[in-house]
C-alpha cells in the first residue's frame, strides 16, 4: 500500500510539473523582454538592425533566450515520457497487493551517496517489489564465542523468531563454549521449522590469526571474512548478523533484498553512521581506507556463490596484507578489511537503506534512519556501552530490547502451518510418549511432567575452573528457584570449591538473577560457580530434573549432593577431599554421609567446630534435621553415635532414608517422575542402595539447614488430597520398577514400606 501511495504522489507531482513549467518559461521570457522597464520586441519584423536600440548585446541576449526555450521544450518532452511510464506501471502495484506471497517494502538508502552515484541501483523502484515464497528457508550466519555472547545470541534469535513467517536455518560459527551452550539450548527449545548447524570457530583461528586486531571482539571479530570458505559450498546466499542485533520486523523482508542485487553486487551493507572513516574524530585519527563514510558490517547480505567465483578469499587477503603494511592492525576487526576491499572495488556493494542497521553508538546519524516507529527494521547496539549509549530515543530502543530479553521463549514454539518441516527425532519421541498417557487419569499432569522438555541455558555466567590434579576434587550440587536466591552468597562464603547450580526461572527472572549476580562482589569474585538456567514450564517444580542438570555438568570426579537451604560447615570442601582418599572412593561404591542439622533462627552464630555444634545442640539452638516432623528421613545416620565418633562408620539403608551424600560423578540420576514435594531424594537413596552403595557417615562433617517460608509445593502437598494420592501412586510404581530392574534384592523395599 505504501508503494502505491508513493507511485500516486509521483504521478501527481509530475502532472503539476508538466503544467507549471511552460507557464514559468513564458513568464521568464516575458520578463526578459523588458529593458529599462520597457518591452523589447523579439519579432524580426519589429526589430530593426540599424535601430539605435538594437545592439550586439541585445542580439546575444535574444540568442540565449532562444536556446533556453529549446531546453525547456526538451525537458517537457522528457517529463511526458516519464509520466507515461509511471501511468503504465501503476496497475502492477495493485496486482501485487493481491498476491498470495507477501511483498517487501524497501527504502531508498542514503540520499547523499545516491546523488554521488557511488552505488548503482540502490534507490527503491516503483515497480512490483520482490517477494519471498511462504516456505522458503532463510539462512542466517552468526559468529559467537564465549558465555556473554551466547546470552546475546538468545535475545537476537528471540527477536527474529517473534516476527518470522519462514523456516530458518542458523549457521553458528562458535567456539567450544558457545557450541555447548547453544546446542543444548536449541535442542531443548524445540522450535518448529528451525535448523541449527555449528562450525568450529577454533579451527578457523589460523585463517585470521595473522591479522593484528585491537577490537574488543578479538580474533572472533575477523571470522566473517572466511564465511565463503566455512559455510557449505552449496549455500548460495546468507544474512550475516552481529550478536548485538535486535530485529523489529520480519527477517524475510531483508532476505527479499537479495533480488535487487544487480551486476557484480555481492555485498549488501548499510553505510556507517558514525564519522569514524572520515578521520576527523580526533587529532591524528587515521582510519582504514573506506568509500565515503564507509560501511558497517553488523548486518551483511552475502551472495556466497558469486563471491567464491570472484575469488573473495584471495581478494580480501591481498587487501589486508597491503593495508597492514601501513596500518599495522585493524581497529574495527573485519569491518576495516571489508571497507578497504570496497574502496578498491565499489561495484561489489549494494547499499542497504539505513533502517536495516540503525547503529546506536555515540555521535552517530542513526536518527536520520527513521521518522516513526514503523520505519525501524534492525537495531544495532554497536557501542561498547550497549544499553547505556547516548541517543535521543534510547529509552524506546532499550524497552524494545528488554521486551525480547525477558520474553517467554516457550511462546515462540509456533508451528509454520503449510510448510513441511524436517523430522525431529526428539520431538517425535516426545509426542509418542505423551500420546501413550491417559488424559483422563487424575495424575495425568504428574505423569506428563516426566516427559516435559524444559528449555535449558547452560553456564549462564562465565565459568572457569580446572579440577585439582590429585583427582580428589568435589563439586557442591544444588538447585533453587528465585525465592532462594539470597542463599547463594552465604554458600559461596562457606564452600570455596566448585559449585554446580540449576536455577528454575522464567525469562524475566533470569534477567533479575543476572542483575543480582553482577551486582554482588561475592558472586562476581567466583569463577568456579556454574549457573544453569532451566526455564519454567508447567505447574510443578521439576526438582529432580534440576538436580540431574546440575549433576550432568559437574567437572570434578566427586559430587556433594546438597540442597540450597543448607550451609556447609567451614572447611568442609577440604575435609571431603581428604575423606575421598581415606575411604578410597575412587575404587569403591561408597556414599559418604554429611550429617544434617537445622536451626529455627534466621540469625545464627554458625558453629566453627563439632564441639561448638554439640554445645548448641544441647542448648536447643540446633536440632537434628527434621527431628520434629520427619524423623525417619535422617534417623539411620545415628546421631547418638556421631556425637562421639572419631572415625567414619557404616550405616544401613532404612525406609524413607534421605541423607545428603558425597558420591562419584558416575552415580545414577534422580528419578524425574517425582516433582514438587515428596520422595524425590528418598527414591535416589533407594536406587543407590539397590546398586550396592555403602553408606558411610563422616564423623567430623556437618551441614545446617537455614529457616525459610514454606515452598509452594509443600503447601500443595499439605492442602491437596489428590496431590498426596498421586504421590503415593508414583511411589508404588517406582517400587515396582525397582523390582523389575533389580529382581529379588529389591523386594526389601516393598517389605520395608509395608512395615513403616
């Protein structure tokens, strides 16, 4: 519709011009026929060559006027031709609006460069706009490395998925960290009609490591140069994006611009909106060579097949080698080299309108790219300041970014109806498992949770830890939700070893956690704490799934399976490492028990020794854990014996036993059928016993449970009869499964349950 309106405006303007030019011409001629306020006759019959008023200057004036008349008449004829062409094209716009595929409205790009004629064919045409077929796959390439960039990619992908109407194929050039994070994320996200392929960025380092680079992106900021070599040979075109991009429109509109490339145009780029390449930012500022203001490489359209035929690899390498003789290093990574190549070969570039890359860094001309919200297409946070950048409309841009940052990613699992998608084995298996459940079963929601795939973002914050060389290292494992966040700092103060945490959060809560962690000196001072976000879905707290996620990503030989409400005694980390050697955990199936206590006081002077703890126990400041409400859970620990014990001692399994233990990393997982409150740890300890683990109590270890408000799940357990009935049913089914797996040895669990 916008294209039709533009066509009509051009038609009206041309018509008025055609009518006005003759009138203006004759007014001009009439005014010119006066001399000294009196009319001067142009008729040859009236002009007398020997008249005193006739002179050489008058003859020249007359000749110049006759030339001007002929020029105006020629302009009129040209204008009529343009007008007739515009009339002939007008119906094509109307037909285009009724097409089944959707058309893409294009802008005109930067007017200064268009007038200069730097790039041919960049202005929008009046004819029918190019289209993208409904089920055409759009290919997107992104270079991503490290923990922070992986978070940025998620926000970018959310903005693309929110607007998209086409299948997407993401090509991620990633280091090992980003690949681990993003592969798990996309696998658990399960978005229909989205395919993701990874390319090892570490293997590409040798291709660009010879280029000195001062940009904060490091060596990965140069890898867009080698995409023709990295991406599949049969891939003809791709959209390349920086990780700090936010889409405000359907990416198919940008994909459609490929149809506008002409001749040897192989690169689609937006002009750089800062003065960087003009070389006037400070005294002695010497940027790399560029065409005019240069081009920004945050958004690139690459015609890969043509680039390969042009020997792009050789082209950029020769250019970089030549310029580095004088420049010594790049300042803006790949962008400097792209611009140097374009400077020598301007025919390569198709200039995109600047709304395809609105660059929000300080002192840019980004405000010239839009007049209204509807004009915005792509926002590029290309300043190191990111959201703190200076811009008149930065609040609007920030809110748009935060919308996608905190948007529930589960809502983006939308089907593209009418488009065939590749078979996903995981998705098919999930659908098969769910179809086998009886929806009329009163415990259907409990059973369904066991098969729910929760979107998971591993290593949400930077993690850096190498296990101790002596193979005795122990990782504390726990899970939590937003209401237990305050425990993190205290645990970090009590436990100096590595920690693996699974956090059950919504997208918005994940950002709150990020801000909390980044504002904490204690948490930011620890690089050996792994935070794995499991995103909320469903009505139950998937406690055992969370434990399994935290366990799966432990990097040490041993794990301390704890809960977030417990504070370990000071020095427990080193004590456990010594106990690992003492009890030969490497070669025996042992589960070392850390005795659990609790306090009802929110402010506690934490005991610094076993003697101090026993004193507080005698005074009633501390209690054995759940002594008042669930004695069976920890009674087999034999606290009476522990009081005087100086060496480790073995205890036997009993019904409902649920101690906190240290085990090898290869121990069995928790059973996912148990969600919310009840039997989640009991079932795991039963499994350890079935696999013939020995339970050994450590005589000089302890942990203390800190008080907190009752969880939502325990409240449901206490108030909802059906909840308790379903838990009992699941428990019975688990015991039957144990009997099938472990045979006669598992009968004791049924007997113990009946006797308890």
